[in-house]
């Protein structure tokens, strides 16, 4: 409607140098009014966001089209493209998750271009479509704080913290909002919970100092402000607060010195999520977002091209270069992927662990284990707790017979990423090579089974360990579980476990009977297994337990071969751009 009225007004404008006649003006008015009436009769004049189809109109709020004439061309193009992506998702009846991402990304662009009302509507729609998505909840709360709606901001931050309780920058923002609302007890508790967290210290001390100053605890305030300045000397705004505390405590000379040094720079703190939001103002990040959207859809060619477009605008973005290298690898260009990583990391201090880790994967995949191990070690210098580098160093050390080193790397990997099932199997295997390793292996697998109770592989491993433990209760537990498995499903692996458990508890005759049948079956169904099964049978006939190396579970406990495609596709990137 507004656009049509704008066109109606434009109908009165006479082109320069042309004499408009009364008839021409009336004709122009008539044509424009007809066009307006047609637009009013046809909803197609509104885009899909402002004129939602009926099913979505019952769930979402329309996002009006407004003039963006105050923005620069880059901003207008970004918003037009993002709005078009939402419209396309609506027309294509995309999933709620995809539609939520499109709305959220449009909201983020509106926010960084100061179109706050529409940003809020987009975030509301994104949260309705994907209520558990941290980004949109957090961005909506940050938007509320930015526009002075502090109670709404607190509610949003609290909800976001329920989704990601470990994201500590959020706690700091929540503390700031509580402080501004004069809820000092809550604010102080929140500040104190993050005051020793890397990247948040200066801002937390500043907040605690402000509360102490408000409560007239001047010595405490001075201590916090001085600590904040020691951590971040460039935070010149702290000098003003420190001067206030010094003057209130009677130190007028010290206060004058601090007033003379005051400025406008507040302490900054690490908040990757908000940093990514604010970076949208740069055109490069629109391409990076498009690249990640394509990446999630496994359209790696589109991701590769979008990263390249973004890097053309922001060539110094190391994280984006690493993501570009991953996309190159996943589109089959391993050589270019290596060159991208090497040129990006060359001459720089080892601060990008993911890039060095991926270089190590490329080297190991090519058979250059020495170089791979050097690259993994460089990754660990950048990030001592890097789970992937520890895991692959553990694998390489295991293959070289360096069992204690391998065990140490596996332990570090499991500590850094306890949700990674893959580390527990070779970790168990390498422990069996070390002194008193059996008991450590039993404890490791027991803990892993608690974490992954649905993983059958762990029980396959656990039963032989318990059977070979020499502990009566453990051996009987192995026998009971093996019997239960055979009753549930009489497969060859389950019967082999039962034979082992029988032998461990002294029933070698029954173990021989079961094992003999397995050898006979394997002779015609799986000949490759007959040698191993026959060696186990010979051990039972001699009244001995078989060697671990002759059990079918032994192969599960070996270091896995490197699979570059899985690593390049799935390994998480803390900052993809």
C-alpha cells in the first residue's frame, strides 16, 4: 500500500524538459490508481513475509516491508537477499528448522543495521519455529538489552542460559542487566561465577567494582577497578570509576590522576556469538553464513564458492580460510585444500589448532606419519586440550608400540571430548599392553558403558575383560551376561563370548563344545575366521584361556585408520569464520 501510494505521488512528477498537460497528469493518475486497486485485490503484491500463507499466518507474525533508503547499497542488498531467502523458504514449505534459520539470519541483519522492530519480529518467529535454538534466544535477549528493555533481556538471557549453561559470556551479560536493574545480589553472584574465566575477567571485575562503589565499599571497589585495568589497561572508562572510588575514600590526589586518564573504552570480553552477529555488518559474513547453510545441507560445492566470495572481501579471516579448505577437500580437491591450509598458517604463531590438526590428517592420509605427528603436536601447542590431535597422536603412538604415550593421549582426548565413543576402544586396547593395565581397562570400559549404555560394542569388549580378570565375581558376571546374550540372540559372536566365559569359570568341556561348533560353522560360512577360532579351541583343550589377540574383540581395540573425509566433514569448528 505504501509503495503504491509512493508511486501515486510519483505520477505527479513531470520529467525535466517535458511540459505535462492536464490530460497527461490525469492519465497518469488513472493508470496509477488502477495499479493500486489491482495490488489491493491481489495479495501477490506483498512478499511472502508480509503476506504469510494461511498455515503460517496462524503461527507467525508478518514482517513488513519498509523503505531502506537510509542504508548504504551494501546493506540494502544484504537485507534484500536475506528477505528473499526467507520468502523462498516459505514458498518451498521448508522445514521449521530451515525456516527458523532464515528468519533468525534476517533478524540478525536487521539488528546490525538498526532496524530493531523488524529484527524483534524475525527473532520471535525464529523462536516459535525452533524454541531450543540458542542463537535466536540469545540474539533476541541482546536486542532487548540494546534497546533498554532490561526485564525482557533478563528473561531472554535466563532462557538462553538454560539451553547452553556453559556459555559464560551470557552469564556476564545477565549480570550486567541485573546490575542495571539494581538487582545487585543476583548481579554479584553472576559476576563472581565468571570472574576467573578466561576472556571475561576484566569485565567481571569492573562489574563487581561498580556494585562495590554503589554500596560504598570503596576499598573493595578500588581493588576490582585496579585489577580490571591490570588485565586490560586500554579500558580507559575504568579510570573514571576508579577516580570516583578514590575520591570517596579520601584520596583526592589519586582521584585527580585517574580523572586525567579517563576515556570512553569499557572493558571488552570474549563473546563469539555476539562477535559473529556484529560482524554481519561486513559484507563478507553474509557469504560466510550462506556457506555454513550450504555446508549443513552437505552442498559442499556451494559452501566452497560462498567461502571464496566472503574471503574475497575479508582475505585475512583465518577461520574462514580453514573452513574453505574443508569445503575444498570435500569437493575432491585435496591438493588445493592442503595449499589453502599451508598458505593460511605459514609464518603465523600456532594459534589455530584446527588448521594444524587438519594438516596432520592430510599428512597421515598420505602416509607421512612423522609430519602428521608434528602437525598434531603443533595443534596441541595452540590448544593443549585439542581432543582430535590427542586422539590421532594416540593412534600413531599405539601403532609404533609407544603404549604409555598412546594411553596418555587417549586419556587427554577422552577428558576433552568424553562424548566421543571412538576413543574408548583403542584406549582400552593400549591399556592391555601396559603393566596392571587389565584393571584399568575394566574400569575404563565400565565408565564408558555408563556413558553409552546403548552401545553393544562396549559389552562385547567388557565380557572378555571380566572373564580374564581372575576375579571370581567378575568372571561370574561375565558368564551371566554372556548367557543372557545367547538367550536373546544365538549369534556366533554371542556364543563365542559364552564359550570364553565358561572357560574362565572352569567349564572347559562346555567351552570346547561351543567352540568346536563355531569352527565347523566358520569352515563353510566364513573360512577366514577358522584359523583364529581353531587357536581358541586349542587353548580350551589345553585348559587355558586364549590370548587376547585371538579373540574377535581384539580387532575392536586397535587404532582406527584415518578417515579424512569424516574428519573434514564432521570435526567441530569453534569458529568457522
